[in-house]
C-alpha cells in the first residue's frame, strides 16, 4: 500500500508550523482532519460538529472532542464520560447554521506565499462548469523561505458556521471553569489554561493533501510536485502522491477504507478559544529541586512578524511578578513516589509550585495572544473568550501593511 504520510526531523511539530503558516480567513487549520475512530458512529460518518468542545492535540494536530454543548446528556458522545457540572444543552434552530456546500472549488490550493505554484493542470482550469467536480491534478511548486505550508483540496470543500454566536459566547464565559475541571478531573486530560476550543464552524472536505516544511537558514529554493488521478470512491493513498527535492512533512487522506464520499474531513475550524486565569484551577506543591543547568525552550506564541507588528510587543507571562532568573520551559513529568528518578529531592529546598503543563509545546494559535492580552489588561477578569473572526479580520487588514505576508486569504 502506498504511503499516506511522510515525517522529517522538523524542530517544531508539523501542526505548529502548519498552523503558524496557514492560518487564514478560513480559520484555524488542522494537520489531522480525520474523525477520531473511537468516537460514536455519527462522528466517524460526519466528522466534527458545531458545538464541540475540546482541544487541538499538539502532537498530531487532531481535535480531541470532550463534549458538545448542543447535544443532550443522553447522546452517545456523552454516554461514557458524562457532561460537565451545570450542563444544559444549547438549542439551535434550523436557521442558526449557515451552509455552503460548494464553498471551495475542486482543485483548490491554499498556501503560504513561500509556496508558489509554477505550473500545473487540472480539469477545473479547462471547464468552469466542472469546478465542483474532482479531476486529475498535476501541480509543481517552488519552496522558498524558512517555513511554508500548503493544503490541496482535490474535491473542494464545504463551509458551515453558526450565525447566532452570542449563544455560545455567553455559555463559554459562564461555564469555562466547569469545562476545564471536567477535562482535567473527569477525562484526565493534562491541558494548559488557555487551550479549550468551542467550535462554531468549519470547512470540511471529502479528500485532501497537506504539507509543511522547515529549512535551515541560507538554504536555496526547493521544489515539490503533487499528483492526483481521478478520484471517485477509490483508494486515496494510491491516488495522491508527493515528490519533493527537500525534506517535507506531508499527509494525504482519508486513508482507505475510510473514504466514504462524504465531506467529513475537517480541514479548518473556527470558534471561541477560551482561557482562564492561571491559578483558578488549583496548584500542587511538592518538594523538588531541578538541575540548574536544565533549560527547556518554549517558543513564543507571537512568533512571526505579522502579529508582533500588530500588537507591538511579544507575548508576556500572566505572572504579575515574573522572575527573570527562572527557567522557562514546558515541564517535566516524573514519578512523584520514586526518588530514584532524574529530579533529586532536596529537603533543604523550599516548596516549589508545580502547575499544569501540556504534554508537548502548544501549537500556535492567534486567539491565545488576544486572550493573554485581555487577561493582562483586565486584572479582575478570570475568563477570556476570543472568537477566531477577531483575528481573521486582522489578517485582512494586515494584507495592506508594508511587510511581507506569510499567508494567503
């Protein structure tokens, strides 16, 4: 069976590079668009739903669904793990969701400016009436700059979004702490205090191919070629192929036999990103001593020139009394009951507060910067909620600014 993905030794996770370089007016891109096969049948068949609450998984760029604010507590999604405290479903009317089944035409390419299409053929170029029908594709690209990303939609994509966003925003503000407690205490997730996502819309495709790359400084241009034969209900892995002259992470999907002709592959999500102030969810204190030489690098959320220019400053810690000498890091997991590990206990040391950290560096998300800014500017606030539409509007304005743009809307 032909490969459906390829991984390199990229310094950042593919989701982080892919998200930083492909955020666009469509929303936030997912490196793993497929439904989780452990979810109920309706999710496997249809994919993510409006009202889903969960997190983007740093390791693979999938969306981990915790519960859905629109479904009753008796729904199959909630049957095994239950729902948060004080949960009441949000009723939606038939006109609350906008539907655009042909939002993206067949053969659509969405890429950063560093991925340039130099030549290519597809059926939709020849006959505008066939723009929504899949056809053979043969694209060649040049890869410049240090990083880049591209998404190809051989069969186009559908767009669905919630019109009445106020319903969800009010609920997220009121119940954010209950949702975080549910994720941690009931589901056992170790997540950061600003990682919860409430989905209000998405772009879904029947099939897709995506890629991201990261190169060393001074590297010259490279090239990549994508080919897709006619796709019906066949084997996507055999139909879509990549050939590159430079190491590049890529995926094609969905894998056979999960191609069912239904647009259930979520390539972009949009919604509310929810943050609670650090310390609201509690802390744990233990006696430990870390090696003074250990330093773990954690990239700033505001990496990249465009958000730095927008805000005029990088992201800052929420701690009102930062210690410039303290190591910045991601966190180290170890057995608290075993003193034979790598972190020796020193009874002469003072207590150290161990706080929540995600399992891997959190992938870039523009709303995290906005939520962080809101919590800093309003010290009395315990919850910050930002919809993706706030930064997609900023992206449209940024296109008029005089510095190079890493994205295409």
